[in-house]
C-alpha cells in the first residue's frame, strides 16, 4: 500500500529502478541485494511483533549525549514527516540537525542520491578529521 501511495518511494522512482540501480552499482554484489531483501523481511516481521509496538521512543529516548541527525523524506508515509519532525523537536542533544529531502519518501539514498551523498559528507566528514 505504501508503494502505491508513493510513501515508500517518491514519484518517478519505482522499486524496479532501485533494484536495477543496486545491481548496477560497482559497490554492491548480488549477495548484498539478498541481505537487503532479508532486512526487509525482518522489518516486516517486526511490525507483527507485540514487542515492536511496546516501544515508545518519544517517551524513552529523548536525551542523547551525542549529536543527532535526521534525514527526513518529506513524502515518507512509512515514517511520516510530521511524526519525525515532532520527535526531532522534542530531542535534547549537544547538537542536532534535520535535513529534509522535499522530493524523497522513505528511500532517500536511492531517490536523491547526489544530494544525499553531499549531505552525508557535509554532516559526517568534519568529525572524521577530529
């Protein structure tokens, strides 16, 4: 249902393109695609677990001693933008930043790869030199 509503992948990015992109990437091997599929199955099964729904991060995880960065797809229905933004605003951390991807849904690295890569480098590269 998420795929049909456009909340898993943004407009113009079908799941078949993600598979094609992954298989065509020199950094991925066929076994990595299998790992991705296994992770998707694990996530789907987790949603069916009672323990999954007992977690309330907005009640249990609000203070962090490390920097916190949120990469949020504005069109994401899997992790709704409004919910992610509300949680982000409640967090306490020495540094926090949200990066909003207006054209992306849940799969930001595949939907906006150039910008995603730039933002990852911008956010994390300075900490590698310290």
